[in-house]
């Protein structure tokens, strides 16, 4: 028999990359909603968009519209509960500030873009470099993004058992 030791870190890297892309897609959906509100209802739409973005992660059991589409939710690292209003505001302040600046015609738009590009770049950099895949907003608000199981998946997980024991954590 051959004693082969495989380096399986590529599996972790691949799943982390897929998770990063899914999170970026979810945030893109949320930012698209903000953009639509901002354009259609300018200047009040910008404020409505900022309010949506600020509170979005505390709505619908920790799911913004984008996270609902992707199947993620935001939970508190303190106690595992869904993201609170306060945590959602703190978590999204890094993205809200550049949008607020866009209320000012033309120069506000320019400044908003000039602020948003490095902030978004830094957020993506942190998500790709930290082992926890947290972005700056997660670090500031003490939150994390997790996969949200559907009710059907939860029911299936309750009924499954491993070859050595049932999974008591899922039954609770």
C-alpha cells in the first residue's frame, strides 16, 4: 500500500472563492436596488436607498434582498442571533457614507465614486485575505455571513443520521 498524504487545502480555497463570489453577487443586488431608488426618486431616493442599505441585513431574519436570493443571512458573533438594526447600520456604514455624499449634484457624485472605489476594494481585499472571510463591516459590527438553510433542508437534516449517531445539534 502507498501512504499518500494529499494536500486538500485547494478544496477550502475553492469553497471560499465561491462564497466570496456569492457574497459579492448578493451585495451587487442590494446596491442595484439602491441605484434604482436613487435614480428614480432623486434626491429623496438616495436617502431611501441609504436607509434600505443601512437596515437591509436586519430585515427578514438577517437577510437583505440579495442575501435572500443567494441563501445567506447575517448573524451576530456575540450570541448567534440574527443581525440587529444597530449591527446592520454599523455593518453597512462603510458603503452608506459614499452614497450619502451623492446627494450633492455632480461633485458629490464624483466624490462618491472616488470614495466608493477604495472602500469596496478594501472590503473585497479583506474578504479574500482573512481566514474568516469577514469584510470591514463584519469586523466593526461583530457579525458574520452564514448559509441560510431552507425549511425543507432543515427538515431533511433532522431526519438524517450518520453511521455512528444522529445529529442532535440540528434537532434543536
